C-alpha cells in the first residue's frame, strides 16, 4: 500500500495558515471498523488527501419533525479545495430565485430563452436540440447540471444571474466564505465580470422579457493565497514547475455546500434569511432532478450505458455498483476537477425507512502535477467515497430510532424513458 499511495502530506504547498480541523471521536471510531485498504489509507492520512467529511444524523419526533446532529472528520473551511461542479447547485437555486424576483407570470423556469453576446469571449445560444421545445430554459439547464453535471448549463445560468448578483446573494444568505468568479469556459477575469444579454420568448418567437448585459463592479477578497501541488500543465501542455494558483478561482467550502443542500431539502430547518426564494413547484422540480437517473429522463435523452444510475451518486458508485440498492434514492450534487472529488448527498431509503446526509471531499494527485489528467479517481477517490457511503449507510441501517421517519414527501414519481427513435446522448462536457 505504501508504494501505491506513498506521497506525503508535507509535499502539498498551500500558502497561509489553516484553521484547526474538526474531528469527532464518533466518526474516528466508526471508520476504524471498515478495514478496506483504500478506505483506511485515506482515513489515516487526511492531510495528504485533503479529506473533509460531514455526516448529519437525522432524528424525527412523533410528529415527524426532524432534528439534525452534525459530525465532522477533518473539516476546516479555510483549507481550500476546488469545488468544480458543486457550484452548479447554488447557481440553479439563484436562477430560480431570480426568475421569481422578476414577478412576470409568463416568464417561468420552462420559458424558452436565448443568449446573445455583447463582450469579447461571449457566445450566443439560441437553440438547444436536447430539449423538448428546441430552446434553452432554466429548467432544462438545471436538468443537465444535475443529471450528468453538464458544464454549459452552469455557464449559462451564471450568465443569466450575473456575477454580482451571484456573490451578493450568497453572502447575504450567510455564505460569506463562498465566491463564484468564473464560467466553465476559458475566459479572463475581466471577461467573467461581463455577462450576456438574455431574452425570454413565447412559442411564436415574440419577446416576453429582455435582460441587458451586466457587469460586476464589486471587488473580490483575494488576500488569502491558495496554491496546490508542485507543477501544472498549461493549455499548450507546457510544464510549469510551481504550484497551481487557485486564489482567484471559485471557492465553496464543504460546510457551505452541505448547508445549501440541507436548505433545499429541509428549508424549514434554517432561518428564513438563509433560504432561497423558491416556490413549492421549484422545490418539487429540484427534488426530482437531484434524485432522478439519467436513464429515466427523456429530455435530455442520455445514453444509460455511460450515464448509469449511480454515475453521479458517488457514495453508491464504484467499479461494480452501477445501480442503487432497492428503495434508495440519493438527492445530491457532485463535482470533480484537478484531482478533487466532492459529493453532498441526502440519502433516503424508503424500504428500510432510513435517512441521513453525507458530504465529503478528497484530493487524489500522486504526481502533484495539476491539469495533466493523471488523477487517481478510479483507483482511490471512487473506491474511497463508495466505502465511506457504505460505512455510514450500514451504520444507519443498524441504528436504533425512537421514531422511524415518514419519507413520503421525498417519494416522487419519476419519468419513464419512451422509445421515440431519437438517438441518445453519449458524451457531454462535464
């Protein structure tokens, strides 16, 4: 095992002092019971793998009202990890919130929309042939972002909401240490401050609402320097022998990610000022596509072979497990990039009446060179996250409860794939 995983925590270069990582003895004891070698290697070297874990135990009273108890393993919100696609969750919520704030009944999450360009680097998007209408919409972007973690969907929601509104809104809700600075396309910081003009249209193409281009004049706080690794490859595959600088990149601490998901699933559990301005219809839509499988979905029509049930359900996915246990649904969002892999999940087992929340992030990059696509996702990250998920799940199956949860509010009717002759989508940019 030392040969396979033998890289030292001291080799990671991160500028600025870290806070004190929180670890609860309960999780240390629980994790000691899983002797899987990959699992134990990571658990024993949390600094090396930049590991952070949050487990939330949910207990119900006789009225089915939940209470939440958080347990932490090596959690330090000052320790940077690249959030990758996890930021698609708050962008989806902010997109719905902005729509609701327009107070225009004809402009909904299902309304066709088009993107124009008004600044260098921007691109148009007038059609989306993967949608039923043939046009983009906020609802369709959310589907793509949740089902397979599509990157263009995120960038378009970023352009709709705008960089200034994104960050002001998240900070106002208490996510002070979160920042969203860029699309998922190659752009300069200045280009990312500019966002596109957007219009919503009727079925006949006539205009419903036009949103002008926007520019963020707010300054970001980049005083904390976050660098990772010992080298990186440039876009032209040139090796630079210095740490990769994430100082100006997106930042979304694991606690913020975990709390955002909790806010979506249990909005009454957080103060009103921390909630997103969502309708009952929004919550139902979000719950469906946080948990629906790609192979159940008709628009977009993803190929169920590469995009199998557990494709973005990391706590139930490894090389052998492509389906979830009977009766289990996972409401979650994941992200992976630069060797970081992250998942925040709410797990509902309707058969055994079990529920819990689990979030984790891990970093796997043995050669310490970033952007070379040589990461141990398959040999370390996926096996570890699967073992972590199963450790908590098996604990929950055995845990005694005074009251079993009534989970009917999360028991949804999902789509059924229709055989309509359309080709399936076999590859996406995620």
